[in-house]
C-alpha cells in the first residue's frame, strides 16, 4: 500500500492523502473470500476468542458469547460521540453487536452486551447495513464489540466489498481478542480501537469474568500495532489507519492506569493515540460492589492523565 505523507517540524507523520481501505486489495485478490471461509470453518469448533468454547455455532450451539451462526445487531447509524478522528463531520458508522465475550459488572451497555437486545442478521443484511452507513456519509464502518462475530463480519464484508464498500473498517473491541482472530483480520482492518481495561489478573477476573486479560490484551495490542502501526489521519483529520487505544479510568485505580500507560509507551509506541476516559458511572451490577458504586473523582482522573504524560505518551485525548 503506497502511503504519501506530510510531516510536521518534529518529523512526525500527521496526515496522508486518501487511500483505499485495506480489505479492497484482499477482495480483488480473492484473499478476503478465503479468510471469510476460514473463519466460518472455525465456528464449527469455535476458538475465535480467548474463551475457546469449542462449540459448533453453525448448528446453533452457544458458548459464553451466547451467539450462534448469525450475528445479533442491536443498532446501527452515524455516531458523533466517538473519538474525534473517527467522527469528523459525517459521523462514525457504528454497528453495535449484541452480546460480548466479556462480562463486565459495570458495563454501560449491559442491555446489549448482557441482555442481548437486538435482532439476528444474515450476512446479506449485515452487508446492506454497511453500505447504508456509507451512503449516509459516514467516514468508516465502526464494528462495536465484534470479537465474537468475526466470522460473520468477514462473511458480510465479502458481499459489501463486491457491492462497492470503500470506507475504512474500524475494529472496536474490549481488547479480549485472540491471536487466531487477529491473524484472520490482518490486512483487512484499517483502524484498531481496543480498550485496555485492567493490568491486574485478579481484578479482571472479578470485574469482567475473564482469565488472563492483562496478558491477552497486551498480546492483542502488540499484534494490532504490528498490523497497522500508529494512527494516521488524512488531510481532514479523519483516521484512515492505525491504532487508537481507549482506557476507562475506574475508581480506586482498579484499571491500573500507570501500568497500562507504561506498557503502551515502552512496548507499543509513545506515538500511540490514547483516549483517557472519565465517563465511568456505576450501572448494571456495580451498585453492589463498594469499590465501584461511585463516579471517579477529579483527582483520580487528573492522576490518570498525568500518568499517561509521565509515561511519555505524546498523542493524548482526555474527556
């Protein structure tokens, strides 16, 4: 992929000319179709996320994600509340998938992630949704909580690419992504936007019901960055490729912000675009957990931002 860049006085890449999404070349070379078929085969003994439930989802069996052969879609449309490099003036074309491979007790979208509100969609229907978001003027297709529906997304993407989809693909996950899944997505996803939720194994297990989260998210972010590099913007300031990491500040430093920022600066890149988020509020089951039954304080948020700066992160968003 040819990249023509403009640089500022510090020789940092700040923008590029418009490029075609990565998946288009794979589609033209029949590799996207091959990846989709490979992913669908994995549904028969599903190991597409770190849960590795090994159920046959093609026959309606369900593992921890409670999703069978078809993806369940809660909603879709232009979203203007995402990070600035994604929303621009046309909005980010979000597709909210129901269910999740995590069980966060404080999930702010628990009606979708835990109660699984939504409607089952075929590959053809999901492809039409992607195309409709493009026709609305959205800057990208933003797949929200896609870790458990990678096969279904790739199946639909083949159809959408054949019908003229040509805007970047954003993979917006909780960071609990497997090496197998990310290998299937290599050369397809333009922008990776994972959360980095915790740096402590016991806290991750207690609050999100998953094992090996710190190790898994570190490996996932390393692979994502290997595939797409630092975040690159076009001349309008819209993200067209790269890594963007989200970190939600939790009360009592449960998210391990200092450790998370240190990891990103040391092992990924000081130019990693990081959004430090202050939007935590108790919901779902958090009211019953003393450490989580309050909003974060101004001091806690200030400390989190300072931790990122002290670690050396140079592209910091905080709101």
